[in-house]
C-alpha cells in the first residue's frame, strides 16, 4: 500500500493500555493434563480468592496506566475460560469510569450477537459514557468461536448476520430521535426506546476487533469503523493481515487515514535488552503455552468462517506454518522473541521496533499489552512506567495533523 500522501505529518499515535485479565495460577503442566483453557476447562482449577485478588490488582494497573500517561484503557469480553476473566467488560468500564478522569475507556468489546435483545448493550454503554463524561469507545467483536458457538451455544452459521443486525439496532437505538419499531431477522421489538442515550453525539466511536476475516475488513471500511487487528502472535505475522485490510480499505474507496487501524502487541521493557530477556520469559511462556492452550476442535466450527475467509487463510503459507507450531503449544522463549510475538528490550530497542510497526502498518492506535500471562503486579507497573516514560514520547511524534474522528473528544490526550 502507498501511504505517501500522509508523509511529512507529525503527531500523536494514541496509546491504549490493554488488559486481558488472565487467571494467573494455572498449573505448570496445564497444557499436558488439560485439553483446553476455554469452554470445558475444569472449574476446580480456579480459586475464588486468587480471582478476587487478581481483579483488585488488574483494576489498579489500569488506573495506574492513566497516571503514566496512556491515552486509553483497553478491556474485553470472554466466557468460560482461564485466558481472560472479563465476562462483561461493561462492569469493569463502570469501575474505571469512576476511578479515572482522562483516558478513553476502550471497550473491545461487547459480543453483541450473544445478547437478546442487543438494546441492553446500547443502554449499558450509554450509562458508562455518561458516567465517564463521554470517554467510551464502543468495540463490537464478532467474538471467538469458543465464546460464541460453544460457551454461549450460538449458531455459527447465522452468527455474523446476527452480529451485523445487532450493531444496526444499537446504532439506531442511540441515534433515532423518536421511539421506533424494529423488525429484524433475529430481533423483533414493537418499541425501541433506549434510555439513557450516550453523552457523545451522535454516538461513541465504534471499533471492530477482528482476527483477519475479509468480511470484517469490508464491514469496517464500508461503515467507517476502526479495525482492531488482534494478532496475539505479533507484528511480524500480522503484516500480511494488516496489508490485506488496507487493500480492502482502498477497494472500498476510503482514505488511508492511519487512525482507521488499531493493533495490539505484547511488550516487555527493561533497562537493558539483557534484563528484559530475563524479566519477561516466565510470563510470556505462561501466556503462549497455557493461556492460549485451546482445543483445536473449538476453532472455526462450520459456518463460523465464510468461504472467502477460508480461501484467504489457505493461501497464506505464513499463517499455516504459524498455526501448526501454535497447535503443539511448545513454543520456546527464543522463538517468541525471534518471531516478534513479544517485543522486548531496552527502551531504545522497543521504541525503534514500535516506530517501525506504526509506520509500516500505517497504524494510529497502538494497543500495548504490557501485562501478559502470570506477570506479577510489581513487574507490570515497572513495565508500564518504563514504557510511559521512555518509549511513549517518541511514538507520539508520528502522524501529526491527521484527523482522528474515532477518538472520544472528552478523552484528553497527553
């Protein structure tokens, strides 16, 4: 893709501190003795006291991220798993609305196809937007097959259509001046009258997190929504996915504004490269070999992925090799670093890598995953502080004077 028409501009890349909130005490032999971290994971593995303490730490880390100058705080939704302990991101967003004052509440997001009627999501997000004085970003993912087809028993063959209809209903519920009837394929309501309405007008910015489906690329481009590239296997593997997205943006006749894209990357910063290599090995191995230990039978049930996306995946030799390795759940730390799953190093090393990512990806929103796996609170705060002090300032010098209509006006950038 040619982004030359944006060359010469300087300005702030938005930095979102993104949290998965994993369960931090899965046994070391988890991926040997248990078939999946998702859907049918043994409830006996979870200690309620551990989860309660984790929630307290995790919320504290998000609040601390605002103190360290991050522009946004990222949270999400998952079910029946040890990978992420947020079944409702809106609950956590409401807490953050009262404990923060500046950062965008980047809710990535509500799996709207799982709710009947989806108007409930419109109401809850409006409440959080009002509580935060207009700082909500409304993320609407299709949802993983584990969460949707298996944990919530949603028909994968109609999931995407139900999802699109739900977003249409939510947007109308936020913007229609009068109560209206809605007669959709999946939802029929005699009277839609969502009270309250969001503070932001016409509604909060909409971001669509995705894993690389062609349909999601087109959906974002046609509707002028931000595409959130959630490749948890790093920037090197994501290049192909991001390039495909920008090609669809161009095909849909839209401009290459870098703020159309958000990208998530796991990051570990140390005083030196050697220190970072030592500090982040354990939490990275925990995440990739335990938190992502998903039974292959839960991936891509019939109908969940469309024919066009299946064809695109089979054409990707990079993706095939990566998936074969990931399926074995035996990634080594050296492989994680070499393949860019985790960007680790001194502030200078991390900054140089992320500057290149922001520029080559044409990315205006960087989702920084500075907590991963079983990382403890002290290391998380150390990582966050180093990044905020020594990496973030240089990244804010990219893409000046580029309009960002996908960021809440009341979320105050540093």
